[in-house]
C-alpha cells in the first residue's frame, strides 16, 4: 500500500499553519512585552483575555485521548462506562469554583508554588516527579494513538508519524512558550471542529452504518449493580483527577483576574462536554455498522483494536478527503494536548526546581534558557517513551491515579489549610503512593500486594481503593502536620531540631515574597 500523498500534504499544511501561528503570536507579544520575562514565558504575562483563555482551556481538555478515547469507550464499554466527558465536565467546574480564584489572586506561576511555600524542597521534588510521570506518559500515549492513526490512513511508518508530530509541537512551544501554545490552541480547536463536524454527517448517513437509534441499547450499555463500587471510585477519580495538572492551572494563572479564571474554567467545562458529542456518535456508529463490507472484514472491537475505533470509522465510512480532514482533527487534538503537557512540566522544573532549589540566584536569561531546554527534553522523553515502551497507556493510568491520590491532597492542603507542613506532607505522599501502587494495575499485568476488602481473583479490586488512598493521604498530611508542629514547637529545640524549617518565619516570608503571596490572604486555619 502506497503512501497517501493527499493525506500527507494536508497534514503538512496543518502542521505548517500551526507552526506559523505559534511563531507570529510569539513575535507580536514580544513587541508589547512588559514585566518579568519568566512570567511572560510561563503565564503569558497574565494577559490572556477571556475568549483566548476559553479556547485554550477547551483545546487542552479536548485532546487526542479525549476524542479517540470517548469513541473507543462508547464502542467497547458503552455510555454508562464512558466517564471521562462527564468527570472532566464536573472537575473543571469544581476546579474553577474552588481553586481558580485563590490561585490566580495570589499570583502563583505554577501549581507547585503553594506546595513549595508550605512544605519545602523535598515535597516539591516528590510531587514534581509524580506530575512529570503523568505528563510524559500521557503525552506518549496520545502520540502512539496519533501515530497509529496516521499509519492506517496515510500509510506512513509509526515512528515517522510520532517524531514528525512531536517535532512540530516542540518547535513552536520552545519558540513562543505559553503565548504560542494559547494561540495555536485556537487554530487547533478550529481544526477539530471542522474535521469532526464535516465527518459526522457522512458517517451517520453511510449505508453500512444504519440507524444508531436501533442499537442504542448496545452502545448506551447496562449498569451492573455488582460493580457499583469500582464505578463510583473511577468517577470520583476522574472528577477530582482533572484538577491537579499544571496544564489546567497554566491557563487559570494566565488570565487577567481571578474572576476570569473561574469563568474560563466553567465555560471550558461546557465546551468540552459539547465537543464530546461527535465522538459519542462515532462510537455509536461503530457499534451499529456492518463491518463485513469494509477492508477490515470485522469491527475494530472484535479485532481487539478498539483504540482505533474513530480512525477506522472515518477511514471506512467517509470519502477519503473527509477521512483526511478528520485525521487532521485528531492530529490537532494531539498537538493541543502535547504542547500543554511539555510546557507545564518544563515550567514547574524551571520555576520550582531550578530557580528555587538548584540555582536560587539564577538570572532571568539563564532561567529562560533552562525553560527552553526543558521543553525540548520533556518532548524528547515523551517521544522516546511512545516509540519504545509498549505498555505506555498502562503507565499513564497508574501515573494519573497517583496524581489524583497524591498531588490533589498536597495541593488542597497547601492552598486552604494553613497548618500543614512537610512533617505531614512527606508521610502523606509515601502512604498514598503505597496504597495506590499496592492495589496493582491490570493494564500493566501488575499483581496487587494489598488485597482490599471485596477483592476477587477473577474481578480484581472491587473496593474504591483510589478514593480511599486519596482520603488517607489527606488525613495523614493534616494529622502529622499538626503533630509535627506541636513536637517541633514544644518538645524540641526549634533552631536545632526543626529539620524541614516548617516553622521558620524567615522561610515563610521568603516563600511569600517569591510567589507574590501575602499572609494576609484569608485561608482556612486549623486550630493551634
């Protein structure tokens, strides 16, 4: 089978347009640049308007995994198990209501800033490691999905498809950083809307697809009450696991006020829900279709290729030029997710690891170079993982669970509970990690060493272990922070035994100054 020249040309044009938009946006912004250059790089000078903010929030949320994954889940498990669109919808609203305002008003640069204020370097390094794994494995998993789609429709080698897509994304992200990412997200979201919008009528009117209403019982699915507990656990993890990601907070922190941060989060939630509709219908079409007349001869689900549901539906049930437009939509979605992930990880490394731990006296020029190199390194790492690690999706699922179990409690305590500190944060991190890793992971063929209540050899963990681990981590942070604080104050010589300096007035003042935070901000106080 020869390379699809038309498809290749269209994709190259898509990539070229996105790169040009990223470069132009960066150049225009630099002419107007005022204030801190690091602030420009990480949060676009906090000058993103609401419209651009909504576009970039929606595009980042509606990534390649969101579009492909929703169609796959509908086709293989049914609507009742397609939790991502609904979980992300609720999660973004809660993130806007609970976190967006305080985080933006305190002028943080990254979501690690409040954690660094409260708990110091050790905790920040641990939490950054967890978030880096999540970002890298997430990026790698969607690169694999894109590469596989390109190899099917355009017929180019998987590695070439992955490397070319990654290279384009890394290039414009290095060049313009947050401002380039924000404005390329607008173009990418438009590509997604056009690609899926044009494809959908052809899919639904294809003779081989038939009436999706007639098969609604199949693609809606049935809720098995015997697995209510795992369902609730997954849904809670999906809701609250949407929040503790730098890609989300980078947009929240880039707008002009806390009110705007809340607005773009809530509107972005509704926009993302609307954008899930085409994928739901494509998944339903995959269930309804007669695949015997296609080049596959059987459905992707029957061939154990359910992850390819959306690309195969476009390829088999639309004209070739429409399939190429749809593939362009998938490519744009992947790029909009990848640029956010690699920028988020590099921003946290530069701001919280390099500038505040490794080189506290680093000048802005040096920091900007570190930021640029970090973007390149994270992009290369994700690309290598996507090519050489066969179980990348399983690793992402585990990393995402750890982000929910560990990072969310750390962030909540740092933002809203004044008395928490490293004495509680470090044990909370370790206990949460052990409780989640101990539950095992089916996708990695990783057997559990902790058998929670209701465990079954046949069905695995039936206990809501993710939520349990997160709650235990949260309680551990609060309880041991209070105990550690009391011991440090009243039973030890503070100047000699306060190892983490959690009670150091100088440490707290320095942290407040570095983030622009004033201790006069109203926070929930635990009793002394």
